[in-house]
C-alpha cells in the first residue's frame, strides 16, 4: 500500500512527466549517494517505496503479491517485514558504495530478499515437504534470468540492489528454521516493530528535509 500511495502521489504531483524528472524522484525519497553522504540516511529506506513508472510498479507489485503471500504464510508477517526491510536496506547500501551517483528507486531489492529467503529454505532439511516445489533450486531459473537480464547493456536495472537483497534473504532462509520457538517468536515480533518504526521515521525525516529544502530555495 505504501508503494502504491507514493506512486499515486508522484503522479498527482507531476503527472506522467514525474517519472522522468529526477527532482521529483529525489523529492519523494529516491536514493542518491551524495545526499546519503550528507546525512540523509533515510533514503536507504524511502527509496524502496518509490518507483520509476507504471510498468516498474506493476511488475514489482505483482512479484511482491505472489512471493510475499508465500513468505507470509510460511514465515509469518513479522519475519516477512523484517527480512523485506533488511534485504532492501542492504541492497541499497551496496548501491551506495558501487554506484553512488545513480538515482536508485524500487522495491526489487527487498523482493529479491524474499525470493532469496525461499531459495535458502530449500537447502534446509526441516523445511516442510509442501514447500519444496517453490524453494531451493526450483527458484534458480528465475534468479538467474533476472540477474543476467540486469547485466545486459541498456537494461537500466540496479543489480547491486538485487544481489544484496538476494544475499540477505538467502542467509536467513538457510540459517532460520521456518517454525517458531517461543523465544524466536518474541524476537521477530520486536524486530518487526523496529522495521515498521524505521519506515515511519524515514518518511517523517524525508518530509522534514524536503520542507527545509524548499524553505532554503
């Protein structure tokens, strides 16, 4: 819903031209290295909810709906939001180090984290049999196609976000059992509250910085 709300607000703010205007991307929370280096760390989070046009958000939301539903049913909402956020943030950190001057937006790094989570789960012996057809090597073709496509000339895809998210998701999928214990349930619940809090805080910070920017100019 946050992704869609931000997309609609961008459209209302600038029409279709909004998605070809770098200034509007930055206004709505896009990631760009020099602003992050100047202290706007929250863009590592807000950029996950900004999209570069109708096709971009359509395909990302379709993927999120499909993969997210599977992850939520298997792992629960607390682990879904926590791993989603950690994957997206780590992918954006890689982006910041490797392509700092690029304007980067989109949920795909976080979505790749969910794919990586299911990918890693396939290598655990305690993963329920019912999940085997949609975990592990069953996902390898999808992963390889998307990663290779991202390296093609002119693809305009941020593969650093994809690979970073995939690495985080795979690590959790490989190391974390699907079934909760009483202690792990409490820990993941707390982490999910922190994740929600970071989203809210990041957008509050974005509004404050945007407001200060317009006051100064």
